[in-house]
């Protein structure tokens, strides 16, 4: 069976140890976590975990059931195939010397990202996008000399209701 | 009413009807033990914390209640891990209370500090560290609720020393108040449409089979299962954990399934056209090679835990729910049907099964040395199948499963999933505490009995007439069997030629020690041991290289059996 990327949106009790239960479930059963993002929701007693995982259909079914079996997990939604918005945030520190500052600004403008820090020989760019678009952006910047990158895991929500 | 944390713990024990707990004291639980000493609760002082958990396991299964154990922090807590893992694999309702160092010391590598909540996360149904005294009572109630509801399992509550010592207001829960957890709502009532599908499948099936497991016992489905099988004339097999849910002396009984299952059960499963699986999880010891397991069958699976369904074996009709409720539903549906429509051409199916039964029955030949199977046969005969039998793990466990024909649920107590040597003796202690008037026997090997032999002192202290049957072949028999069959008889580290004198050992503990070396002594020793009011070790010097057959080599199809 073929493996596919899935994006899971998991609501959990906002309690110590919950993330460890989820991570332990994945490592203990040999599932794979590609990215992970966690923060409290508008209800401070509840956190949302957004997770990207790669698995075939049978394993995916087990992952969802096993997650649901954890006592602190409230709901598990597999957004894959549904109508949803997905974003990642990246901060990219790139070399910015006099000969390429203009070029960097142009690229940033085309993508409609933002420069959030300006130093004598570097910029920090804030980029928000879906994974593949972000990859394309990073590829364009690479020749300029990327110094450091930090990326969040994906976050996602269903569109509409 | 203002109470200390330790007193609140006692109050919750009282609310939950706890009358017996198994434990071992230590620094972090001094306050709890001080409070416990002033209650009516029986405390069984084990000699090692692993024994406490296995004893609570045996107690839970024999009494059909939640087992409780209490241990201190650090090594007290880590010593429980094997027992907890075993209870988790076998879905046994249990609450484990561990002491913890005081809150302000947590994380400082304090004396006897260990992160037991972290350690037991993957082998408990759930666990808690209680840092706030105000939450203690509600956490404890939740722990008991989780342990016994849904798919049962062990729940651990870690209580720092200061929390057991601080005081807060205790309020009795209101009568009839229920625990509500938004993230935990087990499904008990099965989907009726799914249950109806079984009835339609029965109308078409010519070679149906029932495969039941531990879930049938935990849910109290034995009666409904027996009624269903007899009404519809369907032969029954079970996993190791399921023994006793259907009477082992019933003509419809096929014997156990799997690696050491009977010839007819393994062939019947591989031939059947409909399998109704009840409270099983299709463990590898049952299925062998999964892609040919029950390959001709439409499989219906009833289980309270959705993760058990479609995990190892594809299932045509999944039914999530309580096994007992599903079977009762099914029985009432069947009452509205013409029963002959549901029992198509059974004669041919039974004739086939009878032929398999006669081709390769479970058998052994009693020669000059005592055959281990003969000991169990005799023990079954003398106890009329009424004993509660615990086992260690290995050949002793398999022979017990094959030759003691369990007619009732909760009478066979074994570490099925984890396969934990050293389980039987403490489990027998727990079972005997639960059922003081029953014969409780641990069927053991000379290897595994030594893993928790210290619990002899516990059995003697509490005057428990536990019967320990040691099948002594001076080997770690099951591992030796594998070495004989698959490692060219190279017996690496499986020879036990420095065993203690078990009779003298029994006497040293203050128990009765008996030994049989010849077949003609077997019955005499069993009778004498059964008649004694003391804890008794009955040692049987058995045929050294007797093997458990049938045997399906690991990873092979269950039809690929090695036979005697």
C-alpha cells in the first residue's frame, strides 16, 4: 500500500505530559512524525496539536485510533483530502551585501513576505506559506547565502464551518 | 471534613469498595501506611514489589474487581513496571499507588526519586502525578473509573510525600454521581445494524467458528457466549486469555488456537467460512502467518477497543462495543429466527472436525519418567476442574492450558500478552486472597518459580493454602525446546543443574514440601498436597526433554504444525 502525507489536527487537554504521550505513542509504535506544532486554543484548557505524518492507509487508521485511545486526546481529525488552509512560518537569515540587497527585496516582494530585521550585512525574512511554496522561496535565496533558518511545523484549519 | 492526603486516599478506597491491597512500605508512603493501618482494609505485605502487582492482577481476575497495590518511590516504583506491563497487555483493571519524593524535591535527583509517570506512560492505560492536594480525590476516582471501564487496564497514581501529608476538605461524592470525562467515552452498546449482519452471515455459513478471547471474560460474556454457541451449534476455539469463557468439556469445544493450539482448532480456523471473533486482538502467537490466517473466512470482530479491530487481520464486519452486550443482543435477535436456518449443513462440518480430532488428539505416553501432562491430567481429575489455576510462563503454561479443561471464566490466570515468568506464585496469592475457599494452584516450572520464590514467605505469613506444582525438568524447558528444534540442540544457558532442593526450600519457608520422582507417586503427592491446609510445594521430577506439541514455528501458517 502506498504511503501518503497526512495532516492531523488533534485537540488535547492542556496538561503536562500530553505531548510526551503523543510522541511516545509514535516512537513506541514506529510511526513517523514529520512536523509538529502545539499551542493552547481559545479555550486555555485545550491545546491543538497539528501534526504531519506519512503512512499508508492501514497504519493511518491505527494512528488515528491509537491517538484517540490516549485519555487526554479529545478529538482527532485527518484534514487530508478535506478543504483546509495550511501554513508554516519560517524566519530566514540571509546574507545581504550591497550587491544583492535589491535582489533580495525584489524576491521578498514577489512572494509578499516581510523583512523583519535589517543588519549591516544580513536580513531576517519572515515567510508564511504552505510547505512547497516555502521551499521554492528558500531555493531562490540559497545563492545569496542563507545563514540560518528556523521553521515551525505546519498548522492547519478547515475552511468555513 | 478536613483530611490529610493519606486519609483521602483511604476514603476513596472505601468509596470504591477496596478491601484488599498488596504492597510494600517505604519512606515516601509512610503517611499512607500510617493511615492504612487505621482502616479495615487488608494489606498483604509482599516480599518484592513485582509480587505486589502480580498479586493484585491475580486478585483482580479471580475476584472480578479492580486490583490495588501500594508501593514507595524510586526502586519500589520501578519494581512494579514488569507487573504493570503484564496487566496492561492482558487488560486487567488495576490501580497502582506509588509514593513520590516531596513536590519541592521533584526534578532534583532526590533520594529514591524516579520519574515513574514517565517510565510507565507506555504500559499504563493512563497515569497521574498529583501535585495539588485539592485534586487528589478526583484524580483517584478517575483512576478507578478508567481502570475498570472500557477496555480495562492498569492506572498509576504517583503521590508526592507532602501531598499525602497536607490537608484539605474531603467531600463524599453524591450517590449516583458519575465521572464525566470529555476525552474518554468508551462505546459499550454495539451498532445494532452490525450485529444484525451476523445473523445474515449465519444463514449462509456452512463452516462457522467462534474465536473468543480475554475480552469475553473481562466483559462477563461467558454465559451469553455459551448460549449463542449452543443455540447455533457453532464450534468454539479461544486464545490463551479466553480459556474458560466457554466450557472446556463441551462437545463444541475445539481446544486452544495458535502456536500450541490443537490440531483440530488450527485446521478448523484455516478452513472455516465464517469466523466470529469475540474480544480478541489476533496476537501473533494465535495467527502465525497473517496472510493465510482464516483465509477462507468472512471475519466478524467484536471488541470494545477500536484499535484491536483491523490491526493485524482485515475484518469484514467490525463491531465496536462490549462483548457481553453484543452477544446478548445477538441472542435476542436469534430468538426471532427459525433456528434451523442458522445451522446450515452442520453435520458435514462436525464430521470433518471429528475426523481431525481423531487424527491428532492432544496426547502423550506415560513411560518410566513422569510426564508433565500426566501431572496436570491427574490434577484436573482430582480437582474436578474446579481449581483456579495460575501459571508461570513457558512449557508449564502451555501444558496447563492444554490439559486443564477450564469450564468457567476467571479460573485460568496467566500472563498471556507479556509472558512474564515469575507471575504464577504472586498471582496465586492474589487469587487465594480473593477466593479463600477455592483450590488455587500455581502450575510452575523449575525455572520460573525461582523468579518470585520470595513470595513463599507471603503465602505462609497469611496462611494461604496455595498449591505450587513444580514441573521440574531441570531446564528452561520452552527455550530448550526451541533450541532443540531450531538451534541444533545447542542448549545455551538453559540447563538448570543447580536448582535448590524445593522440598527443603518449602520447609525453610514454613510450608509443606512434597516430591514425586516416579509416575506411581504422582497421585499420592497431589492428594496429600491438596489435603494440606498449608502452603505447599509439590515437586514433580519430569521427563527432561518432553516438548509441547503441537507447535507452529514462529511466522509459519498455523496449519504448519510440528506434531508428536
